């Protein structure tokens, strides 16, 4: 099983269910776990890339980017961005 990026797939499916049926406690829990795993994996991957290329990648920036992506996709799934859509 490919677990390196599976949290993004699971989050996408959960966000589809949010879009289709609305928020529920179970979906919020799944999204929370997906964000936690994405942050854990993302910071680890960033550290490995930084080590390989002898550079520095600030973990706070990595976490901020991952959380921002999840936040934007959650806003889209809940319909909060509907006013920006074309008529």
C-alpha cells in the first residue's frame, strides 16, 4: 500500500462527501487525521530534501503551506467560495 501520499486521496474523498452531504463529526475527524499525517509526512520529506541538497527548509513554512492548501480545499468543498464562481 502506498501510504506516502494516501492522506491526500482520503482527504479528497472526505471533501467530496462534505461537498455532497455537508459536514459531520466523522468527516471532520477524517480531515483532521489527514492534515496531521500530511504535516508529519511533509515535514519529514522537506527535511530529507533539505539534507540531500544541503539547504534549509523551514518546517513552519512547510506546515503553513500544507494547512493553507487544506483550508482552501475545505472552503471550496463547503461552498464558501461560491460567490467567486461565474454565473
